[in-house]
C-alpha cells in the first residue's frame, strides 16, 4: 500500500526517556508479574522458592496425545527448583508457575516442550523462563511459531543458550531473549553481547541456588544465567507495565553493564 494511502491511526506513545538501571528497575520487586518456568518441576516448599502460584504437568492423554493438567509442586531432578530460586532472589514478589516438561532426569520430549510452551503462551504469562533447548530440527518451525505468537501477545520468552557449541532452539530465534553466562558474582550485573546470536550474559558460574530437600548448593551453566535475566525482566515489567517485548529488550540493552551510563551522568536517552 502506498504511504499516501496509509490510514491515520492514533496510538499511545510509550516514551522510554532516560534509561539507567535505576530507571529500569529501581525500587521494583516483580509484584504482579506472572512468570512461568518450563522445566523439571519446582519444589514449592523450599525456603529459597517460597511457594508457587500454580503447578502443571504435561502428560499423555487417552488418545495418545499430550495434555496439561494440575499437579503437585514437586521436582525429581532439581533443575527447575534451582531456576525458580534464582528468579525469586531477583524478583521476590513475582508470581511463579511451574510447567513440568522434563522427566525425572533433565531430558524430555520435543512434543512435551511444544505442548507446555503452547499452554504457557495461551495463559498469557508475562515472562516464560526456558532454561532448556532442543537440537531437534524437526521441532524448529513449531517452536519458532510459538515464540512469534508469544512475542505478539506481549509474552516474553527468556531462553538459555546451549552449553555446548551446537545449534539448538528456541534461544536462536530473534523473538526471544537469549542468555549465556559470565563469572561475575553480582546477580544484577549482566552484559550485552554485540556479536549474536546470544544477546546477553548473566551470572552463571557458582550460582547459589535451591537444591532438592531444602538444601542450598552452588551450580554453573547457562541454565542458571537465564533466570537472572528472567527475574530482571519481571522487575522491569512490574515498574513499566506498558513495555512491549521489543521495548523490554531495548531497555535490557540500554541498562546493561557495558552499555549504560552511570546514574547521574545522564544515562542513555531514547527520544
């Protein structure tokens, strides 16, 4: 359609103004933000988790397919519990929901992943933490469609890059926020990566997390960097509810340690 024929449509402008870490999440605690974890389940009564807003499981149905059903908030592997504790430490007031797509180990089927992610998108969560990925190319198109659907619904997917140099998904899709790890011990320090496909680096080395049975352990990996960014996203959204996924990723970039101007020095400005 020629530019001259485009209909005029009024819309509300969402000015970002001066972006600094303090502007982005200063004083925020994640209140009112619904965060979903696609993982191995979550041990809800762990002191570092502090309860869940809900827990579901992906199981086989009577017709040989898969369905999502309510379940007890348990975790036989510990991976999801660890990730949940990181999000809770960053955004203590966020509402956490567990979607179990992994088995008693740390693996699961691509079909279960698609079913769980589809359910989470339909439920309209603000943030979906995916500290997992698949190397199966036959699931790539369906995962991309779900990631795009989430993006258009203002549902932010924060996905972990694979720990090995292999092609996996959905973290490589531009509609998600992709995360790998750095070794800085500050949980709120993250870096923008100017050489994608990984977009951000967050704390992922010797991270203190919840272990099964009420334990506290140290663990390392991109899986545990990802919930730091998911938690920061929850903080930002709780303070700036009008942000779209595109704007949220822009704020993350502008507030990154290697991009942001120190508070009081003017900050990065977007007019």
